[in-house]
C-alpha cells in the first residue's frame, strides 16, 4: 500500500525528473542551428553536471523500483481533472439555466410545467442508440411526475441526416405534435433520410409542407446552432446528455450518457435542493 510519504517523495522526484528533462531538452534546442532564429545563449542551471547525472540516476532508480508511485500520481491527476471538469459543467449549467429552459428554442413538456420545481433538459440525436434506450424511461417520468418539467433540446451530431430530423421535430411544435414525432423518430431504426423523416411525420398526421415552411420562417437552423453553443459551454460532446436542475438554480448537475439509476438519483437531489 502506498503511504502519503512515499507518494510525496515519488511525486517530488517525478517533478524533478520532468524539470530535468525540460532543461536538457531546452539546452539541446539552443545548440541546434536550425531550431530557432533567436540569438544563441548558454543555458545554466544550479546543478553541476555531476549533480544532474546523480539526480537523474536517483530518479530513474526510484521509478524502476516503485512504478506504482507513477501510476498513483497519474490516476490522482486524472481524478482531479475529472472532478474539476464536473464542477465546471455544474457551474456552467447554473449560469446558463435560463437559456437552457427557454421554450423559444426548445420544447417544454410536463404534467404541470409552470409549477414544476425541477427541470430535466435532455440533449439528444435521433440516430443515438442510447437516446433511443432513454426514450421509454423519459416518457414514464414525463407522464408520471408533476414536480418535473422536461426541456427537449436537439443536438444533431452523429450524422448529416440528423440535422433534418432535428429541424422537422422543432417544426412540429407549430402543429402541437412535437412529442408524437419526437418519440416516433426515436423509435425508428436505421438512417433517417429526408424521405423517411417526412414519411414518419405524415404517419403522425403532420402537414409536411407547413413544417418545411416553419423551418425557414422560425429560423430553426439557428436554434440548432444555439444548442451546439450551449452544449459547448457545458462541455457536452456526446448524446444523450441530461442537465438536471432545481428551477430556482439552487442545484444543477450534468450527466452525459444514459444511466436511469443515476438520472433518478439526480432528480431526487434536485427536489431536495429546490425551494
């Protein structure tokens, strides 16, 4: 088992090794005539040549004898990076919550969305396998929990055809058929070509010509660009992604990927935090 002392020693040695490597690399670059147009200057350190050799030998021997220290340091760094990214995403979600909940660029649904204390914003692609798996649980929560409102945000990233499917889904809002088309598209298999999307829309009793007109008149492509910008601000680069938050901004978390248990847990936490 690694003790704090060993980890500290190992980390210090690794840091010294990295510094030494940087110094050696920089020194070598300075002696290469083709490396830079800057005036050549002699690089000096506080170590003598013999001290540098002894230090490098000591570091090398320690790492060879204790490779677990290197692994521990790398794992710790990765964990700290992940925690920092998660915290940054949470903060970004709170800061962008009004934009994320804006019905003008999304579709808002729920049993009583005006009084809901918790919001779940889903970002998805109609070609995403995990988005399709999430559809049934999302629908169940949507229809059964009056404390929650769902905000559906298109994030077409997987295929070129995803863009037209997303545009048509948003265009269906004007005919009060968004959810019908949304779940029908998620229930489909294979590539959603333009013809397939329109065929599915017609099966949902939608007027396709009106939808095509709405795409231009409502500037729907701009809405998709807006969603991509929001996703970037939150560090989201995959689908599905769920932002679970208290409507009052007292709580927010970001889940990338679908895990029903984790989603339910975050919803409970948001309910407890909401005023």
